[in-house]
C-alpha cells in the first residue's frame, strides 16, 4: 500500500447531547453555550494570554444528525527553515512540555514566508507528527478569523482539557473544555476575528492534564475529530469511521477494510493507519502506513464501498505491523478548510 508520492500524517458513534452552560468570569468558563428558545445562542469565551474574553456569536452546540521513528512527519527538515514540524513525543509529561514550548515558539519566532506556509498546507493538508500522545498533541493547519471550529472528544476522568491555538505575533488562544464535565462532547464555536483576516498557518493543540500541577497527561481521554472552516463543521464533517475486522491474521491473507462518510466536499483526502498502545499517561500513537484518496471526497459519499479501500497489515517497508491499529483520516479543501478524524474501532494485527 506504500505510495512513493504520499506524505504521511504530516497527515463514530453519534452523540446526541446539548451542552448548556452560563458564561461567567467568576467561574472561568472557557466556552459557554446558553439556551435560547428551541435553538441555542452562544458566547465564545476564551483566554488571550491570562485574560478571559467573552463575545456573542452565532455559534451553537453540535449534536450529530442521522445523516447517512522519532521524527515528525510530513516535511523535509533539510529544506525547512521555518521549523513547521510539530514535536512527535509520546511520553505524556514530556509531550505536555514539548507542546507548550512549541506553542510559544509559534507565537514568538519568525517562521519565514507565511504565504509559502499557506501554500504548503493547501497542498499537503493538516500536519500531524508520525507519533504522538493523544492526551497532548498538536496539528499544524490553516485558520481564519471568524471561521467555525468543531471538536469531538471524550473525557473519562477529571482533569484540565484545553484547546490552544497559536499564530505568529499573537497571544496564545486558550479554550477550557473540561468545564463541560465528563463524557463525550461535540462542540462548535467561532474563532475570534482578530486572529487573521485571511488564511494563516497555526498550531492547534489539544491537551488533557491533571488539574493541579498540569504536569501529567490524563488517561481516558480521546479525540475523535477536529475541524476548522465552514466545510468542516455541522458536526465534524467526517464521521462514521469504520475499521474492521477486530482481528487480522496476516499469514492467512486477511486484510482490513476501512470506511467513512463525508458531509462536505473536500478536494483532498488521505487515510493513515496508526499503531496504538494504551499507557497510564494516555494513548500512544505511531504512524504505520497511509495513502492519498484520488479525487478527494464528496458530500454524502460513503468512502469504502470499493475493494481498493483495504489494508494488508503492513507498514511502508512491507513489514507486518503487529498490534492494535486505528484509522486516521485527513481531508482538506483548496479553500483552507480541513478535518482530522480517528476511528473508535481498532484492528489487531497478528
């Protein structure tokens, strides 16, 4: 399944839940949804540096409908003066430190030609490391002030969950998500307009840490999807990810099938197979193999109905990758919208 022209990783079940919260500085709620008649009006509450701000917006809570190695991946470090790479760290405590440092560097250090960075992300899509801890990881993607963002995540144990966004020359934008309590949540809100008038590269980071010292990552935390841009929302625009069978016996010639649904048109798409392991500091994920989907994806199209959408359990060097694996999907549009999504189901290769 290896594709010489493919750049990896450098690239659900429905949840019907309404999250109604009152936005109040006294309780330091970072993202608030206030009920309004049969719909919900919303306030975006976020931290810019250490200052919390709340602004009215048209954002709403989302509930899904019944519609059918050590290097970071994706860029050649020899050509990369901008240091676009996200640190690929899987040890929880170290990952928290690395993500924090990278967000600060993104805000303060010169990344060179911003237009070149935009074009690179339009070509290659949202960038993820080849390995990461799902309780502390970053995505490099495009943003635009006023664009919607959606995140689908699950928190099973108490702690501090933050969505942070860093762009050059601005304070780090922080949303507190743990205020919505334990369980699985799908949240949608609007990015503040001051971030950018046009497309701009940014680091979008999710971290789940202990609530006291914030030096240890949480287990029992997963992100199922995150997307930015008008095409990316309504819930997460890529959903119903399937990856099966539960066990793949390579020596018997078994292959794993994968499938997903797209709620929007995207010009580009890629699937990646990630080996995962559970540890006390979170789920550790490593890239194994992947491929681009020719022609992108179209609204309402079920990807996976053809025999070509199967995986043989091998890595890019055609070696058997034993252990548990997860499907990772990235889609992106020539207009800058993008989504990253991960399957709930796992395939164990034996």
